C-alpha cells in the first residue's frame, strides 16, 4: 500500500496567474523543505517539530508527503499523511453492528499536517493540496481520510466542512498536550476530528458544486471572529470560549449529533451546524 511516487503531478494557477505544481516530494532536500515550512508556519521548537525522517517514513509505509512548488521550484506548500487501519463502519457509520469475531479492518489516511506559505494562503492552494491528497488516495483504493483541527480556527473549519465536506463526531480535549506552536497561544490543544468520506455522495456533491440536501440542523455552536485577536492579546477571553464550546461539542456528540455544516456571517463569525446523521451515502468502505 505504499504511496505511488508515479502518481501524476497536477498544475494549478493562483488568482494572480502563478503556476503551481503539486506532486509527491522527491529527495531529502524537498523533505527538508517540508520541515522548514512546518517551523515557519507553527513556530515549533525541537520537541514538537516532525523531523525529515518521519516524512520519509510516511512515504515508505503508504502515507503521503506532497509538495506544492512555484515556477522557481521553491516549495510553497505541503501536505503529509500517515496510513492507518480501523474497523469497517456500518452503512450509516453511526449504529453499532453485532459481529461474530473481530470486525473487518479497512485502510485510511490520517492527514497530520498541511502548511502553505503566507503569500498563497488565500489563493486556494490549501484546498488543492487536499484534493490532490484525495485523488492520490482514491487511486490506491483508500476512501477515508481523517485529520484534526482547532475548533477555534474559523478559516480551517470553513475549508474542512464547507468546502471539502467533512463531518465531525469526535472532540478531544488537549489532544496533543502542551504545544510550542505560537498559533496555539498557550491554550489546551483541543481538537475536532474531521472525517472525509472521499467518495460519498455528500463529498462529491460539495466538491462539484452540485445540490446536496444536508440533514436538518438541530444545534449550532458559534466561534466569534475576535477569537484570533483574543488568542494574541487576551488569552483568558479565548479560554472562556474554548471551555464553553468544548462542553457543548462533547454534549452534542454524546447525544449522537455530528457537525455537518459551517457558515460565516457578514461580521466574520463562524457557526458550526450539528445534525443527526441518517445518511446511507455518507461513505461505505
């Protein structure tokens, strides 16, 4: 199940006309560029940074180390994923199934890290990296990808849920423990777990811009636009929002709800939309 280095490269043009090539990273220099961009993006110290050898291992064992390169050949973005196995879900991926013996295991990818240089962060490159990951995974018969993201990061939530079509049913308080990332601002590393059912009717409809009728929203959880400022200037205010939303997510997920939508309003506030899943097209492996 090793990642195919022969998977074809793709080219995209940014809004300013720059041609960006997406492909699997080649050689140690490009893997080292992933490490540098990782440090530039999150500001990790030596205890948190993922070293070059782990990017190499990810490629070797069936994961991904995908780079985005500008016309000069400089890396301007990357995505890294590692392979995993998990029990095959039921049709709705919600209700437990009675089995005799051990449940069937299926492969999936955990997309651990994605970064884009500041110049291209609003140019659609993050989404294109995810789509390239999806295409490469599907070429190997892998139909589920998961990753974690900070519930307080509005742009990430909008990309993951609104533009890519992930659902979320799991919340992990302080998932990574203490982090040296400047983006974390000393807050607990609470994370939502994205599930990207890459061949589901929901995902295909969202990616193609086709009509898709989501489940009825039963609950919403809001993240104020000011959270970014509070994380930088008033961490205690950010902590209050994080703690309140943590309890709401945990309670909602315990009742069987899932995040199925995310919207932003005219003021830039973000709202998670939660519903009860009864959708056989969610994704069957």
